[in-house]
C-alpha cells in the first residue's frame, strides 16, 4: 500500500527534523526540502533567491498530499534576512503549491510572537490581536499575511499552527536553554561546576516540547478544520526561563551555580512579550491534539540526547544556530 507523501520545507532544522520524524512514525513518506536536504528522496532548494521555480516542479512531480513549512530565521536579528526567511519564503511556498496544482494541504508553522502582548494571567487565544513587538514577530506575521493572500487568491488549503516556545532535543545552542545545555556539558567534560547566567528579564513563556509540535502537524495534516485554520500549539503553562534552566540542570546531575544578571536596556522589548500563556482549546477541539510531554521529560530527553544527536563541536554548532530551517 502506498504511503501518503509529505514535503517538509526546512526539514533539516530544529522543528523540521521533529516533523519529519513524527510524519514517518505516523506512516507518511516525508520528503526533505532544504538547502542541504537529507534522505534518499529530497528537494534541494537554492541558497538564495526565490525558491518558487525550484519547488513548483518538484511538487508537481512528487504530488504530495501535505506540504509543511518549518523554515524560518529566529536567532540572527538581521531584519533583511528575517524578511526573506520569515516573510518571503512562506509566500514562495504558497505560490509554488499554486503553480504545481498539487492537491496538498499546506501546514504553516507560525509564531506566538505574532500576537499582541497580553497582561498576566491572561491566556492568548486565536482571537488575540496580531500586533507583534519584536522584529522576529513582525516578520513572521508578514509571512502569514502573504501566505494567506496567496491562499485566498488560489483557493489553497492552508492551516497555520502558531507555535509557542518550542524546546527539545536538537535545539539551537543560541537559545537560552541551548546555551545552558552547552555550559552544563562543558562543566561535565572538565569535571567542574557549571556557571549558568540568565538575563533577569522577568518573563514567563509557554514552553512546548518540539515533539508535541510535530504531533500537532501530523494531526493538522488530515483534520477536518472547517473555518478554524489558525490554531495555537503550546503547553498551556507559563514558566520562567529560570524554572526551565533549573529543571535541565537538575536533570543533568552536573553541579551548577545559576545567577540572574541585570538585562541591558531594551532587551525585554527586543525579546517580545514578557508574558505568554497559550490557550490551546481550539487545537484540542479541532485536531484532537494535546501536549503529552511534561517539562521534566523534555529536559531529561534534551540531556540524554545532546551528545548523540549532534556530535559536532560546540563552536561549529553555534555557526549554524541562527536558523531553524
């Protein structure tokens, strides 16, 4: 029996790898589309310039029933680069899908930072206004809008999952938790204590396991979504970075000292909203999905898989840390 086929754009990045794995586990043939794709069947995307004219013939040939956009740029705060990766690429994928005439659903991974800030203890639902404060959030919202315009013009079947703060095995060493992981590994290797330093931003975020995000993509691939085409994907719990880093340090068993240091002026605003809590009731109702992994399980798996998942030197990993595609 033929397996359903999915094309995952950004398949070699943090979320893309988890999406491919979840799709394969669910019985899909997951084809990687990236600048340096992996696997026996793959689509190599251009390192620069529009990808529409490369992706469209590939989609026509592959005839997938699902296309996933897991590409993006987050950790390198360069507006021009973010505009390309987060705003132009979603539009190009939608145009390529329209050109190919493939009868595929497009699942786009958006961001919680597209929303306007809300005060604690409010939860962010899909009716929350979109008024992002960070450059990343603005670029992601522009990408969602451009993709939506193409979808409306060409009658595409699009579902957007607004992902909250994804963490898990393979995450970027440029992230707060990834940096803590590096420090803990380095301390373990030299037989000393880890010094963990966090900016005291007084922020609470909704941290969700990347594998739960991938499960939501699998659910969104075939769900009868009706008019509910924008869905929040989070844990439904707001936590401080300090709580998450302490949980990882505890899971590692490495001796450590954690210090909160004053944040430079403007750091909190650049990072986006200071309070995030996902209302995930719509995703539960529409997709039949709920997050399954606890924070303690996530950090245990992050620690256990760190060396096995990425044996490359830490300095080399940092050179690639700015992208999640």
